[in-house]
C-alpha cells in the first residue's frame, strides 16, 4: 500500500481518538477536559504523544497481524524457512525513525518544562499562596493578605497564583487535574509552582501521594471567583469572628473546638480554619453539602447534617485523622446540634 | 531432605519455581482483594489501613518474591544447559541464594500473622515509612525481609555472571551465545550494580527505625528526598532486571516456533546493553513531581525517551524473526506473540510518561498503574508463562497439556487487558493511585467495575495453569530430548529431564544456534569437545539452609530488640561459614561406567 494512503486513514482515526478522549469525565476533575492554561498545555503534550504513539502501535499491530496470518505453519509443512541473518537497512530505519518521532515530542517537552517552572514568587501582580499539607487536610495561607483558610482554596480569575508547597508531616501531593498537574509537598523543604484559573468555578483537588489510611479521602476544592468577589472574600475572612448567639454553645465552641480550630480572629490554625464553613461545598473535603453544591447527588446531605456526622465521629468518615470524636470531647447531643447549626449558618458574603 | 541439601542447579531451579509461584498466588490473592474493594465506590470490604497493607504487600511480593524468583527458576533451569556447562560456577552459593530468598520472603509474609504489616507502599517513602509516622513493626518486616532476600538475589547475580563468563563450552564465543543467556548475563550485571544500592538504603532506613539514626528523619536533619533517590537508583534498574530476561525468553521462543534464527542478532545484543546502560541513567523520571527543578526534569525526560529506541529495535527484530518463518501456535508461542503487542502498549505509555510536564498529570495516578502493569504483567509475566510452557518438558520431562495451556493463555490475556486497559482512562479522569476507595459520580464507577471483572478472569487463568501442572504430573515422563523438534540451542541436545551432570561430554560449539547447525548438517548429536571421563560433582550440603535460618532468627531478634536472639542467629550463620571454610570438601566423581548405566 502507498505510504500516503496509510496516513490518510490513520489521521482521521487519531483525530477521532482525541475527540473521544476530550468528551470524558467531569469538567471540574478530568485532566482530559482542561480548564486552565497549564492543564491545556499538558493536554496538548498528551495529544502529541498519544498521536505519535498510536501511529507506532498501528504500525506494529499491522505488521504483527500480517505476519501471523501470512506465515502460519500449514499442516504437515516440513520446509525450513530461509535463515535470515538480519538486514542493516531495515535495522537503521527502525533506529532512525523513532529518533525523529522522539524529537517531535522532545522539543515541546523541554519548552514546557521550563515554561511551567517560571517563578512568580516576586511578582507583585501574582497572588501568593502557601499550601501546607497535613494528615489529611490542606491549609492555604495568603501571606500578602494575612488570611488563612483550609480545604477550600479561593483564588481570583485571570491572575497568576504562585504556590509555595510544604508539608507538616509526611509527603503529600497537590493536584487539581483540570487546572494543572501535581507537585509533591516535602517535609523540610518547599516546592514552587504556579497555576491560572481563567474561568469561575469550583474544581476538585486530590492528594496524589500515599500518606496513610485516609489518603484516598484527602480531597480539597479550588474555587475561582471574580477579582471583585475575591477582594470581598479577603475582607470577610479578616472580619472579627461571628460567635454563636447562645452563650453556652459559644462557650463550648470556644473551649472544645477553638483549642485547635480558628474562626476569624479567634482560635488557632492547628486544625482546619472554619471561617465561613457553612458556604463551602464539602465538610472534610468529601461530605458534599446538598444545599451548597450545584449538582447534588442523591446521597448528599445538608451542611448541618454533614457537620453532625463529622463532629460525632470523625474517625468513621476519615480513618486515622487527628480530630477527637464527640465522645472524646465530651460533647452532649444538644451541644453537637447547636455547634452544627451555628457553623452551618456561618457563611461569608462574597 | 534431598531437597534441603541439594546444590544441583536444576533442583534449585525447581525450588525457585515452586516458592516463587506460591508467592505469586499470595500476591495474586492480595490483588483480587484489592480489586474487590475497588469494585464499587465507597466500598468497605476491607478497612483503610488493611487496604494499604494489601497494596504494599502485593507490590513487594510480586516484584521481589514472585517475579524475580520465577526468573531465577528459569535461569537456573536453563543457563548451564544452554552454555554447555555441568553446573553454575558456585553451586554452594546458588543454594545459599535460594534459601536466603526463601527465608527473607517468609519473614516478610509472617507480618500478616504478627498483625503488623508493612503499609507504606512497595516504595516505602519516608517519612511515612519512618519511625515517627510508622511506629509499629510493619515496615521493619519490609526492611529486614528484603535485606535477607536481597542477599540471595545478589548471590544469584554474581553467580550467573561468573558462570556465563567462565563456563561456556569450547567454541561458544560471546557472539555465539543464545539470546536468553545474553539477557541473563546483562541482568546479572544489573543485579550486581543495583542491589547493593537497595541494601544501603534499607540499612539506613533500618538504622533510623531500630537505632534512632537520622538519615531520613527531617526533625534530626535528615532528608526525605534522599530516600527517593536511593530507592529509584536501585528501582529503575530493577524494572530492567525484571524485563530483560523476558526479552531473552521471547527471543528463544519466537525463533524456535517460527523455525528461523533470530533476526538481527548483533543489534539485539547491542540493544540489550544500551537498555541496561540507559536504565541506570533515568531513575529520576520517577521523581518529576518531587521538585528537582526544570534542568533535572528536562535531562531525565530526554534520557528516558531514548530508551524507546533500543526497545523498538528489539520489537521489530522479533517481528522480522516471525516474518517469512513457519509459525507454530503452541501455548508457549501464544504467550510470546501476546507479549509483543502488549509490551508495545506498555512501552508507548512509558514514552508518554517520559514527557515530564505531562507526567505532572500522570504521576501517581491510575495511568501509572496501567503503564507498569502493562510492562510487568503484560511483559514479564507473559514472558515467564511463555518460558515455563517452553522449557517445562526440559525441566520435568513431561509436556504440559496444550488445550489447558491455550485456555490459560486466553483467559489470562483477555482478563489482563480488561483489567488494565481501562485504568489508563481512570488516571486521566483524575483517579489517584493507591486509593482505598473513591466517591461515586466522578466518572470512575463503571471503569473500576470492568477492571475488577478482568482481574477475576486473570485469576481463573492462573487456576487453570495450576490444574494443568497437576494433571501433567500424573502423566509419564516421556518428553523427547528435542521436545519441540525445532530446538536450536544446547539444552535440546540432552535428555529431558537432564541427568545430574547435564553433559556426559562437554559439546563443541561451531556457530550460533549450535544444535540447529548440527541438525542442518545432518548430525544427530553434538561433537564432544573432550574424551569420556569421570565427572567431578560438588557434594550436597545442609549449611546453606542452616545459614539462612540463622539470618531469619537474627531478623526477628533485631526487630523485637531481643539482641541476644539476634546475636544467636548471626552466630549460627557464622559457625556455618566457619565450617564451610575449614572443612575441605572435594566433592565426588561419577565414573564413566555409571554414566552408561544411567
Ligand atoms: C521495560 C520494562 C519496564 C518496567 C518493568 C517498568 C516499570 C515501571 C514501574 C513499576 C513504574 C511505577 C513507579 C511508581 O510510581 O511506583 C514505572 C514508572 C515509569 N516508567 Fe516504567 N517500566 C518499564 C519500561 C519503561 C519504559 C520503556 C519507559 C520509557 C521509555 C518507562 C518510563 C517510565 C516513567 C517515565 C515512569 C514514571 C511515571 C510516574 O511515576 O509518574 N518505563 N515504570
Ligand atoms: Cu496526602
């Protein structure tokens, strides 16, 4: 067959594959449906490599099938095939052609490696975020803005977000597939990377490095909002804490919860910051709040119910995590209900 | 008793096969449990920490206790025969190597009964595997078990290197060696360079864990990335230690069953050497997301991509060995032919992974799980099955049942692709690897179900193989010397199974594919290179067994801080070494008359 004819048949196949791939998965999660320039660039590299590789696979499979059909031994065939030593021309061809194919992949690879490693830590226009991974939650600190949040990263659209990544305990890996590939968090040293969020939305993030029993459940969200909303969010985060109206609940919350957590200007950041938790998509990263997410699933509960589930027995939701259960914490059912109701109502306006 | 004291390479090969296959079944059972857990979202078939123990033990068992020993089984069974030798260079060390592997593996698996199981992944990244975050004895079993088993591997590597260099029959120059022998030679070199690195890492981790050292403890000034480097400097060559022997097997099987000599022999050799060399240079491609910086990532990207070139050369050479041949579809050949496209799929995803910026997406996702199972299962395990079906008559004197063999192939092969092909997509859709469970409605549900069904099919294929072995056992030993009629190398010139001394007279090798050459010239036997005379054989010995038991005991002593027990175990080993040194054992001779009787 004419070589060009082969190409004419393969090219539409490759294009079809690419289309098929891009139709897969959730757009807020899948690396095949990129929502930002970094993920887009990675997806482009994937497409180049998948195309080259499909070409290779098709050639090999074609030869393979042809050979197996053509040269099968017929019954009673006793002839001895010619003992071929090799063929230098052929061997050189299948050394040089792969080299050329690799060059096609290698050049954009190198460009992207350096492109993605750009450092925006000194850029006044970029938002600096320090990500600290903990067993099994994520802390996001904005050193320029004096704000700390957890589990739900909030960023403005259209700006470079420059991350500094560290770990408080074991290795984890920070990954938002539809926005950009991952980077490990190493204890004792920090890594850098940057991402961009052109569109508003909430994207699913994952921990990608085995870190213990609840590694699978160490999800987080990345929420991109308009720059104006972002400014409002920062202001709301910095406002003094809203405490429970009921004095007893307020006291319980202060003594039992704020020993580790923080809201507004109260408490400490030893555990996830709870400011505005009523407006977050999830409790603990994995319990989806049916009254907050846009596409609730049948098994999702409201924020308040999810909070109760969590506070009552965190171990059951995320095995091996560090938060004491209600029993350990000596909380009565009334106190659980009161705290859950208060936190569910704690929303930020932005 | 005979089996505990044997130093005969053929028997040791069978021991390796038996032990390796049992561990393969253990690792397979662990895999099935993993796939049951992941069959549906938010499943709680096993607990989260049990799951991490399962994946850790599955990976560690499959790589160190199943795949490598089964390869050692093939090497032991075949290499001395292929090069026309009567045994390996150091028969005593060979036995010692088996027993240390066996007791190391046993120690590792006793963790299941001790209730403290390694759970930090087969890579045991610190600090998760360090004393601060892993306070039980779980990882101690990993660290000590692998050290003991590693002694065995290293001894094997040294032994086969020496054997292949020194004990080839007259006339067998390096460029006349069968491809499998070449592959094992290069593999042995890799073992000799890579395993000491692992040992150093394991010793350092052991000191951190048992004696409060600070190699990897950040709090004490240690460095966690150091472990990643040490592990992968060993770990990447390790994957080539696994796959090169499979390349060798495929070369033999494909040539035999297409009745043709291997296409491009010298380029095949050159490709092997190049792959081995590059294999040492690319370890950091496992660390693209660790944060080594763009220069390192760029260099390791390109270095990794280059491996595709010699690998491609091998693939096309196999295809052109088949081209123009007279192809016979035996079970062994089915496995070999199944290997080629499967390994190509695994290889091309390897090139995709090598593009560092794209790997930021793939790394530690199910895409990687799919990739390395395509190379390890689709490459290595298919290769081992091909080799087992091919050399079974030589090892045991009985032909495996072809019908059952083909059933094994088809269930295993289809099950394999069902299990792992979809995992590429799971990874790209955002599923991280090593996850105990996943939330519903993320697009993972159906693909995971398909994957689990495939795993069951592979399990069935394996069971059929076991049945085949049992049924074959009941049959008479009637395999011919040249069991496939188209044998090309020296192992097919002697009876199946071979006598204790392999070759009555060392053969004279007159060209590549020595036996084929004689056959085409109308000869019915090899020309001997020496007169008939008494054959010197090494004596059997129980010492290797006792020495390994000593190390096994010492391992427990260290782990549970009973230092007198540790000292006792080490003492046992040293006393054995002492006896071995002072007692001059000259072995024994088999007389020519006896040979005639035998
Ligand atoms: C030849 C037999 C091979 C075996 C047995 C093998 C095995 C593996 C294994 C076990 C891993 C997973 C490491 C982990 O994350 O735990 C891996 C990753 C990788 N392999 Fe291979 N591999 C082979 C061939 C190749 C080839 C031919 C290439 C490239 C040309 C390649 C490139 C890679 C890369 C870049 C990774 C890192 C992926 C990541 O961690 O994200 N491998 N391989
Ligand atoms: Cu984590």
